C-alpha cells in the first residue's frame, strides 16, 4: 500500500505508518511504528484512524477485514489519542485497554468502548490538569495480535524515582504485564546500573535482563530521551516490545559544561521563595546580572546567556555548581553547617554528597586564585563593606536615609530613556541591569542591609544558653522599614477604604472582572492608582521579567483586597497584628537583655547593641531586591517594545513572545531571524515545567535527585517534620495554595504553599500560620511572617500533597512540626 493510499484509509497497518501522521493515528500507534521502523520486534497489528472514529458509526466492515487479515484470534485493543504518549504528558492508563479480545463482534464492541473512554471523568480531568483542551484531542485505536507471555512488565531506561539516567529499572511478573501497570501485585524489581547480576533472582534470568538492558539502550538512543517501555517474553523466550513512550516525570538534566563528572548542583530559587520556572528571557536577565557582578572580580564574562561559570539553568530554575566546594578540604568541613540555613534537608543532602566516594576530599581550593581578582575584591568589596557596615552600625538612621535615597534614584533612573529602534531598546534593556549591578547606588543599598542581617543573626551566637532561637525570632517581629511590610499595610489601608462604601463590590466580584473594570475606569476611587504607582512593579515570582507586573494585571491585588474584606474580628486586622508583634518584640528584647546582663554582662551588652541595631536595620533586607525590581521593570518594558516591533515584522506572533527568547536570540531576531518556531517549542517546555509540583533542591549531573535518595525526616505518627521559622503555635484549617494569583484565604486559615516570595506576603495578612515545602529562616516569607507574629514552619517535605485543604492542623513554629488533628 502506497503512502497516499495509506493516509486516506480508515485502517492502517502499523508498519505502514510514517512520520507526520500523528494526527491520524495518535501517540501510541506512532510510537509503535517508530519501534518497528527501528527494527524492534513488535506484535503485528493495525490502527483504526481518528477520522474513522470521529463520525459516529464505526467502519465495521473494514475493521472485520483488517482483523481477518491479521489472522483473527485473540488481540489487544488499546487507545491511541492524539494527546497520548507525549513528551510532556504520558496519559498512562487514562483511556481503556482490552486484552484477549476474540471474534469480530467482541472486537467492534471493544473498539467502541475504547473510543468512548476518551470522555471518561478521569481522562477529562487528566487533560484539564495538563492544560490540554478537550476539543483538540482525537482518538484512534490500535489492534495488535495478542502475545501469550511467560513473563512481562515495564522497563524504564532511567530511574523514575531518583531521576538517575545511568540506571535502568525493570518491574516484572509472571504472565500478563498489566498486573504491573495496574498495581494489583508486587512485581519483582530490578535496578540495573549498566550491568546485570549473574543470579538476579525473581521471575527473570540474567540473560533476559541483559536482553532488556540492550533493548532499552537501543530504544532510548532511537527516541533520544528516556523511555517507559512495556514488554513481554513469550513461551519461546522471544522478547516483544508492546509500547514505548517518554518518561514525562523526569526533571531535566543539568547542561553538559564539559567539566569532569560527576557534579552536584544546588537550587537557588527556594532561597528567594521561587520554585516556578523562569521564562527564558527572565533567566537570561538573571544570568546577565550575575555575570556583570562576578565579572567585576574576574569570575565571569557577563555573557547574557551563559552568565557566570557555575550558575546553570535546569528546567528554568537557577542552580549553582557546588562540586568544588563539596570536594575542597578548605570548605568541605563547614559546608553542611553553612547549608543548614536553608533547612535541615539541605544540610542532610550536603552530607549525603560528601559521603559519596565519587566526591572524595581533594586538597585544591574551590576556585582558582587570581592576584588581580583578589585586588579587585579587596578594593571594591572588602574595604567598602567594612566601611559601609561600620557606618550603618554607628549611624543607622543616616544609613537608612542613604539606602532609601538610592532606591529613589533607581526609580527615577528606570523611567528615563526613550530609544526609537528595536536595537537601541535592546541595548537599553541590558544597560538597565548594568546601572543597578555596577552603579554607585549599590553600595548605598548593600552595606546597610548587610549590617541589618548581621545584627539579626549574630546575637544567636552571643546568647547561646541564655536565649532560645524562638525568643530571638520574636525580637525580629514587627520590624520597621521593611518595604514589603509597608506594601502589605498599604494594601490593607486600600481594602479599608474599599470597605467603607463598596464592601460587597470588592469582596464578591471576581478579581479578573474588577481588573477589567479598573482598566475601563468604571471602579470607584479607593486609591489603587497611587498604590500601583508605588508598588505596581511588583508581582509574585517578580525576579522573572517574563511575568506581568501588578501595574499590567492588578487582578491579584483585587483578590487580596477581597481576602482582607472577609476579616470580621478587629483584632485580626493586619495593622493591629503588626503592632502586637512589634510590642512583643520590644518586650522580649528587654527580657533577654536583663537575663543576659546578669549572667554574662559583656556579652549581654554587645548582644543588646546588636538586637537594638537589628530593630533599626534588619527591615532593610528587602530593599536591595526592591531596588533591583525597577531595573527589571525597565528591562521588561523595553523588551516588550522590541517584541512588538518583531511581531509587526512577522518574526514573532505577539509582543510577549519575546520573553521566550534569551537576549542573544532576541538580538538575532532584531537582525531578521524568524523565531516563531523556537517560541512554540519554548512555550511547550515552559508550560510543562509550570505544571511540575516538585523541584529538586539538589541534583547530580546524572539526574539523581538527592532528596529522593536521602532518608525521610523522622516524625512522630500524625506529624510532619520541618524547620521552625517564626515562633508560635496555632491550630486552624489548612488552605493549600500553589499560586498566589487570585487565591482565596479565609481569616485564620493556615497557608500551605510550595514556597513564598514577596508576592505571596499579602496573603499573610489573613493567615493564621504558614507552612512551606522549602525556604530558609532568612528568606522573604519567614521574615515577613515573624514581623506579623505569624507562626511559620518551613522545609516540610511534600507539604502541599500530604496536607489537604480543610484539614485541621496545628503548627509549632518553634519545634518545626505540623500535627494533624482529629
């Protein structure tokens, strides 16, 4: 049968399917055809096309003729939807499969049932969860000669649990392999790291495992990505491949930078409260900033794509290559303790890597010393830091004044410049980063906030045995001069104005509708324009310039106002909570000082000085990022104008598509390269990563997720273990939130989130407590939680899946536990 005739037929032999026919035959049939074309042994069969199944009545005569040509007898009938077996979504088990179907009448019924399974509740829900429109999905059906297996199962060409790409995993049972897929039995489990044991035990021999290992290597090489392969071995010992599809759950591999392997990478986003993937342009902007900063000291090139050596993009998240630090005897011993600031699991993973003989100790420094770099570091960082920190401790009010003046200058600077061409706008976008990273204002910001962080952390060492961590955290509550707290309180005042005359309108109308009314000028004036003029350059995941700012889309602001308007208890008003936290902090400071001076007078006086300075300076810790956001906003504005120019020239579909390029690719587009196909692929990958609910905090170069192989944290029954980040104990209903945009949080509910950044903090105003999966006690979320007197537990593994919305839980921000209540 020629290809033209094949593409017109209702029934197509699997061996006749060619590339480009995915829309007719679906993912499963296309994958089987690929296996056949690559020379693998696949049971004979045919495919009833999407066209044949979309017209209501089945072509029963053609189906019967194809069945007879196949030889009749038992067959397997399986779905092959156009959205099935994709690189980003496997659809495993979402449509129906029928085995040992015998006879034409039974075959027609099985095909009809298989077709109808496209619309079952589970299949529809799966498509919705993966962002696949139902109207875009069509279904074909594969019919194959049934293999009578002696043993069957599933082969993963990479370890699906740990992500390790050097391991293959085989699950096998005697008889049909469906028992493995549906989980009805416990299979024999084999993990193969390039070799097969002589006596593996279980239902497979060493020879059979070797055959599976070889087949897995061939199939992965053919498809170019790790595969999930269903297989069967018949009574004659023949290995049949029944299906192959991409393993969709694997986290992407770190890029190969040509350095010796293995390597270990730690994720930096959780430290800033961001686990969602950056857009390619957002990552390019971050790398550009890092490259400029470190390039000043001979540690980076400032390249807009590659950035500083050691910083890598994995799945849209920023990771740092820590291999040299882990192996060097000069940094190795104290590394776990240093990493513990990011949570006990990070420290545990650091120890796990250090125990791996592949990361054994070496005598080298973790970096190549350079005299010129050392001189630059001394003159541009060390001496200015010493002077700036000393000045801040000596005159904190003057240091605050300088810091806020620097931010105001950055704000005014970001509003300047009106280039006329796309190339000029692109240059201005890059220069905006340079103005912040290398400008004089950086020192006015950096050293006062560094002094504040030091003042907030050093008392713990001085007061060891005289004050608990919980007490010292209380001292850091209600801190003044924090721009994020000021923003949240401004938003509360906005809600109070809205509630005076328009409570129902702002509380009960959808946030998206309110945003549209605001753009049309149809809302009463509550001061929103003034708020957006001050804080409209912020949003959740705000370090990613690919994310719209509140000034562009104020819907999240309206959603937060609605949350605030549900507060009925005046004592739970955010301004009163903040004032209570401030009073508690000052009372606790006095109590600690009295206690410390009695037992250790000198230490007590020094600790008192630092704690009082922390009340004046530690609130500035948010100011550096706040100032950076102005240059990021300017960069975004200029790039959107570049995107509009490219869209007008037909090189992009729309202006915002520029955010799916990096700076180098944007330059190429300005020079005339059509980037539309690249954007389509980038969006596909970005959408896939947006749906990822868990991101490895540490990963090896072979893909191993260290958290997956680390021992689970110990906890009492009915309790989850984490890390205390803000003192206090509270019981309330949980509210699991994965995206703050539009989230509804009832007063007193405990917010359970993957992580939090300043874009989440308006939700804290109505929350009774905070639980996150990642983070650090010094990160944005816990810092703001302490300022509101909000108990917080961070680093609770899989909190958003182990806790369900509506469950009654008690969190202890000192012990770092979450307890489930009856």
